[in-house]
C-alpha cells in the first residue's frame, strides 16, 4: 500500500474546512503519480481463485449516482472521504457504476465506436478514485452501467458486438497491469432487448436470454485477448431482467451457457435483488416485508445454483429505498433486512455490494465541507457479526 494514501486514515471525516481536504488530497494525488501503486504484474501462482476473491470481497458498497449519471459530484476530493468512511466501517470493496457510451449532457467517456477517451477529465477523476481505493486495500469493481441505448437496441450484430468489444478492450488494456484487486463487470442490469419486466421482450424470452449470453461472451473474449493480468482477472457477468437474482437459472442453467462453455475459471455471476419491489422499491412500504425466511431462502437458492455451475456469486446491488417516506428506513425491520443479506451471503461465501445513491436508497449524508456520516445505523447493523 502507498504510505501516503495510508495516511488519509489520520484525517478526520469532519474537517474544519474544505480547504484542508483539498490540500491533503492534492498531496496524495501528486504522491500517487510518482509511485507504482496497484500497477504490478501478478505472479500467476499468487492469484487467488475466483471463489477466494469473491469471498474476500465480503461486504462492500456502491458509489451510486456518481460516475453513472453525475447526480453526485465526480471529483476525487468529494469522493475520497466517503471511501474512507466505508473502509473504516469495515467494508472490503467498492463498486463504481460507470457509464461510458452515454455522457452527462452528451459528454461521454467513449465514442460511438466504443473507443475510450482516457484524457477525459471525468475519467481522470475516476482513475484517482480507483487508485485511492486500491491503495486502501479495497477490491474495486468497475462496470459499464446505464448504456441505455445500447441495451435497448442490441441485436447481436457485428456492429454492436464490435462496439462493446472495443470498449472493454480499451478499458482492459489501460488497466492491464493492475492486479487482481481490480474486477471488471461487463454490463449492469441487462434490459431492453435483453429482456425487461413489462417490456417488449420478456426476461424469459429465449431471444433475450440468447442475446444476454452472447454479449457476456463478447466482453469476456475482449478482456482475455488483452493478456497480462487480464488473463486471470475476475470478470462479472450478469443475468437479464435488470440483473434479477431470479433469472440466474434461466440465463445460466448449466456450464455450457457460460462464456467459454464454463472453462473460464475467473468468471463470477453478479445478480441484484430488490425483491420484493413492493417492500424494497422507493414506492414500497414496510408492511410488504415478506419475512426473513423468504429473503434467506432466495439468497441460498442462488448460492446453490452458483455451486452447481462452479461459479462464485456477487450480489452487486440490494437495498430498501423510500421516496418521501424515509422514516420507514430508520427502523429495526429495514436494518434487519440489510443485515440478513450480508449474513446469509457471508455464510454462503458470496459477496455483497449495498446500493447507496445518497438519495432514496442513501446510507451516507453530508458533504466535503461539513463531513460525512452514516444514517439510520444501517451500515453498522449490517456489518455486525
């Protein structure tokens, strides 16, 4: 670990003024630029198995509504204290949702051919966050997030496949020398042409399922072709229907349905759960809580299927949101739900990435000037052994 980044643990999370944060973080950034950081070639014999990596990731968090849509600040100085807050609490990884094809007001990281602009100011901030988290011994999951037009119109043609392959070939090449603590997640919540609840294509539609499998194969092949540490880098593939956990059996019923016919030892399946939506969704209500046993059974079923495939499972998103009725989240019931997800996943050797958008599903409040704090005691409760 870079000793300068390590020293951020000495900073108070409620600094006296914004300037103190800026000055310290500038020092960290300049020191990072002169160090090797996480950029080191893996000794193949020292790379843990995919199952070990997923288990070591443990409980983590999402940097939501940030590099995916810009609702929150994408500047390193505003993000670093949040990373520190979660890491101090005991989180072991960060998932960074990142949108490439679609910009914020047309300001995209990748062009129409999928070529990434690595000099883009927003990408440079993203890289700082990635390096910072890695230097604090966190695993980092980097994905392709919204990409709505791509998902809506994908048809399995060379045009779409080449675009997606170019995107991931560029990303993988750029990070090729980063070690196994950096993980790639190919496509967040496949929907649209891949299959959407209530959409034109149902998640159970064989065409949507076939397209989902195809795009995952395209992405894995593009990453592996870049060589280096990407040969044994964990790559997360997804289910359709917005990544729903219930689709894992349909999309990946057996090893033959996996990229490389199940021969790739560094694949993980990421699923999401906001089940049931009538409880978890922002328009939900605590009266619709289905009971702890039902929540547990769903998670254990997914874990069991993962074992039949020989593929470790990451729960990349879960949470309870409320639009206009946040008091429902400050309850033992909701805290218990979060704790159940983490506990069962830990028992089943899965990892979990809680969704935090600092909004409906927020777990952190504050700002860089006044400092950040957890709200509703959800994080402290969910991490209890």
